[in-house]
């Protein structure tokens, strides 16, 4: 089993089962939530639970592509204003999204309540 914690707001979470795509809230007593806790206990939190996504950075190629004007507009710019003016416009976009920018997803730590709930399950 593999689970992903999704943040709804600072206090509410959804747990996604990445194996079958199902989702459950954190409601004690529901079978999906209880299965999540049991799996976290048996398999280990570090092994089967991933914290919420806190940031996504778009790869520079995709970010640039979204901002470049249509090819027809670029050619029109070259025709009316010259290659140097076109280069200046394109450089602004290239500087905004440098090649060092890669697509990265940042994941937070698993919320502490997961450990608390699993510990409570272990003590019962």
C-alpha cells in the first residue's frame, strides 16, 4: 500500500490510496481510514505514507513555451522592429525562466497526527 496525504486546509486532510485511487477523510471508525492506520502501523509510516505537496515548480521549457508569443507575432515583431527588438522581448522571458529551473515537486513531512494515531493504535 502507498498513501498520499492531501491538505484541504490547515486542519483537514484527505488520504489518497495511490494503489487504487480511492480517497478517504480522517474520520475515525470508517473502514478506509482504519485500513490506512493499520497499513501505516504494519508497513511503517516512512515506507507507505507521503506528506502533502507544498509546491510545484514548472520546468523552464514549459514555462517559456507558455509565455512566448505566437510565431506569427514574433515574425511580425522582427519585420517591423528588427531582430534586436525581438531578441530583447525573448530575453525577458528567458531571464524570467532560466535553464536552471527544473520541474520539482516539494513534499512536506507526514503530519504529526499520523504518528499520534498509529501510536494510539499500537497501544490499544
